[in-house]
C-alpha cells in the first residue's frame, strides 16, 4: 500500500474509532490504535465492528489514490522549488558550480523538504492529508449513529487562523447546512476537528450565531462524505498537476480505481454490448418488481445507510411510479446501471458510486415533491449534491461539475 497510504488509512480508522467510542470504552484508545502495527490496527477495528467489511475493502484504493496524488504533485513541487533556488543562487551572483557544491541535504533543507525537522513542506502536505482522513473517519462514524449536533473544536492559540477562530465552539444541529462546507481541515495545516453531541443536556439554549464566520481556504471544508469528495483533487492540485505534466497520470489512476470500485471491471454487465445491457435491465426490473418489498427494502437500507422509509420511496420512484416525461406519463426506462447498482446494494456489496447513485435518486425525488420541479430540473439539481454520472466518468473536479450543472440549469429554467 505504501507508507503514506498506510498513514492516511490508519488516521481514517482512528477517526472511526473515536467517533463510535463516544469516550465510553475502557479498553484500547485511539492512541493505542495508532501505536499498533498496521495489520493489527485493522484487525482490532474490524473486530470492534467499527467499520463494515464492504467499507474497509474500499479504503486501500482511496488511500492509494490520495497518497499517489499527494506524492506526484509533491515531486513536481520539489523540482520547482529546487529550480527556483538555482535561479536565486545565480541572481545573487553565484554560479552553477557554487550551487552544485551544496550537498543534497543542504538543497532539500533550503526548499523545505529535508529531514531532521527541516521538512516543513512535507509536514504540511502529510499533516493536512492525515487530518482530512481522521475527520473523514469521524464523519463516517457519525453517519452510522447520527448525533443531535456537532461542536466545532478549534485549538485557540497563537497559531490559530481567522477561519478556525471564527468557528471555535460553534454548536449547530447535525443536519445544519453549515456542516456541508465547514468540516475540518479548513486550510493547510488545520488542527481543528468536530465532536458529536448525543446528550440533550449538552445542547445550548440557543444555537451558535453564524455571524462573522470566515470562509475556508479554497477547496477546503467540504463534508468528505458528500459527492464522494475523496476522489476529487483540490483546484490548486489540478493546476499544479497540469503544470508538472502529471494530471494525466492522476486521472488515469482515478479512472482505474473508480472502475474497480464501481464493479465495472472486465466481464461485468456494464462492459457488455448495449443490447445485452438492455436485456439485463428488463429482466432485473421485472425481478425487483416481483420481490418481497419488505425484505428488498431492508437489505438496501442496510447497505446504503438510508432509512427503510427513504429506500421505499426511492424504490417506488425508480421501478413503480409513473412520471411526466418527454414521451408521456410513464415509468422510467430500464437502466442497466441502476439495476446493477440496486443489485449490489441488495447483496451487500455496493461501491461508493452505487451509494451515491441511490442518494442522488432520493435527492431528485425530494426536490420533485418539495418544490414541484419536473424530472429534468430535479435531476440536474440532485447532481449538484450527488453528481454520480460525472464521478463515474472520472476526470471531473467539483468546480467543473458545479459549473457544468449551472450551465445546464440556465438552459432549462
């Protein structure tokens, strides 16, 4: 897996452990997990049922991608910093010979990538990724057992940034839209986190005011569980990756891993011809409509994390109800991708893309019912939160997705 990927995965598991413990367990602590050898830490958390097997099996691919992205961009940063130092050396009146007389350690220390306490750049990169993974784990744990509220915990010292200072001790409901954009880290080197509140006695008489809250650094703060954002590079990373000529490598790695995770590997139904997919979809839809609804709903709810009531609504929306479409008041056409995702959810082996798909459908239905939009508009609006069709293609950043959706919405509205 590589040391960086192991570090990120361990941090995510520590976040999971911290979230589900609620400080009520007398046995091993998160610090103990950190000190365990990697394989033992995994087994410890799996035995504790902190993480489902189906979720754990996805972690290594995600963390490989995060580590690969961070490392390839950092390689480019290193060369750029060394080149800048060389130019500075010449501008200061020194020649190439003087620069080459520096040892490897001297050069690396100058650009912040040395060892022995001199690697401030590496520390910033990996500390930020570790913090992201840790807080992602906490959010995954909270989703398993939803708290009443979240409490933003900042470290109030001379190093605290304005954005974290403005949020310190803010307490808001767990489902408050604030947490869609303000989950730490909020900037490079961020040390803040959020804690869950389950006890009503801990809730404030009034929710914290949001007046004066600063914006996170660009690309930071998004809830890591929304839009499956682990697969998304920061806009600054994309720009640097393109500058260094490695964006193609990163997108290729992403495409391979997402295809693996989505079940679209060689031999899968989604690799078949359109005729074969169409026949499969018709059979699958007929089978779904004949199945025991109660059992089917319970299985999909368990795999997706949605409630049984939510799954029932999505099931009816996709497979039973009629809608006002271009060709009349009819059911949706059979889709091999939806049938494949539903089957994976029912069998307890969903990919993240399958879960994003069912959440997209729930969001779409909610928008249609709550606001009265037709299917086309509701579908686009649901894509803003759960852009399944863009994520499955790969090569899209969150900024590009949102811009494309806004463009299409303007054409319809």
